[in-house]
């Protein structure tokens, strides 16, 4: 049912995005967003383009927009490029998550919030010590068009987008199947050996879930649901965000959590920071910039942790301004402090 209910939305959205690329809508939005982030965060053109593109056209596709610049990016810029992909989800899967019954405003706002957050967190992790070729600049429409495939008409753009959508959908399907099976194998082994240690239901999700327990508290989760949200974050990291969202919307005790907790969990899971995405990121970037292979492999796990942290920071900010949804008293927070 996943293939027939979720993946068609992915295929259709990718096709629509290609029409927007043909009309120049994506390029216009990227340029406007880049102006703001170059001014606000003082980042380079290559960083701003990838950060703005990631929520719209995907984790790997966003790097294609600057494929001519990738061989010349600095280590800090490369870390930002990977972090931006991990910190948010793409528009190609947004429709499928909304179809699960999740709050669309939460998903969209999380994607937008993660853009500046990923830039800031990545610069804290890997500060810029080199001189970038595009520091303080904004890429023009002509420069973006040179990195975008040209079509003779809108029908060709739509058809090419549909073909790419099928590839993305099959990649999502195979990644989900492979990662879920791998995690199930590890969990089975841990559960088997856990019986000898008298630990019931020992699993990778349980281990990471307890590690994420204080993180769930830090983002503002109500105390009764701390362990549940921590386990959802663990599911997202070990498997992927789709499995986490499916667990949130279809399984107990997650379905019985308060509306506020569900909304916070929606923000926490809204990112591609999982082990499966590491392979996607490394594969795409090594193909586009083989001379940066050494740096990509050495920094990808750092980018994974930084991207996950950026998503959680966005969730914490959202939790501070979420109104009371269940009639209980909430503590007023002094945001300026």
C-alpha cells in the first residue's frame, strides 16, 4: 500500500517542480532567499543556494544547482551543503507525509526554519577558515540556468520530471526496505543476546531512545511523553523519518499522546538525518565532485549529527511558541532571555 498510496504523490510533485524550473519559479525563489541569507548570515552564494533549494528539490538534487562550483568549495561550505540536506525534508516527499494526516503547517514551517538553523549550526561545527570564491555574492539567474537542464517546452519538462520522480520513488522504496530490514536484523540480534543479559526487548531503537531522552526534554516535550518522543527520534535516526511518522500516526501509545506532543514530534522528525541518507549524500556529492571525496567521507557523519541537531533546535523554537492545545496550563517563556 505504501507504493500505491504514498509514492504516486512523490512522482507527481517532482514533475510539478520541473515545470516550476522550466518557468523559472524555483530560480526566482532561490535568488530571493539567497539575498536574505547572504545578508543575514553572511554566507557564500554556494551555501545559500543549496540551503534554500534543499526544502524544495531534495537532498541530492540541490547540490546539482552548484555542480560547477563544487570542485572549488571550502571544507566549511561542503559541511554546510551536507548539513542542509540532512536538516530538512524535500518537497517531493512533503505531499506523502501530509497524506498520513500530519499537520501541513508544522511540516512547511519546519522546512523553512531549518534553512537558517542549518547554516548557523554548521558554521559553529566547522567554522570558515578559507576564502570562498563566492563569499558575500548571490548567484544570478543565468548562473543557475547553466546548472539546470533546458527543455524545449513545458510538456518535455513535465515528462522528464515524471521520469525522475519514478527514480526517486523507487530509491525511496528500496532504501526503506533495505534500512528497515537491516535495523530489524540488528534488533533481532540484540533481542536474542539481551535475553542472556536479562534485558527485555533490547534493540537499537531502545538504546538510542534512552540516549535521546534528555534531548526530548530539552525540546519541550511534556514529561509524560518524554520516552515516546525519544523513541520516535531514535526510529527516525536508525531507519528514516517516514517510518517515524507512520509510527506516530498508526501505532500506540504514540496515537494517544497529547496534541501538543504530536506537534512537537512532527517537528523533531522533519529531516533527512538518518543512516540511509548518508549513502545518498556521499553517492551524489562524490559523483559531482570526485576531487572532494576525502573530505566528503570524513565529514558526512559530522554533517548528519549537525543536521539532526538543527532540526531539533527548530523543534525547540516551535515548542516555545506553540499555543496550549489540550487545555492544560503552559508556562510562559521569556524568549528574549
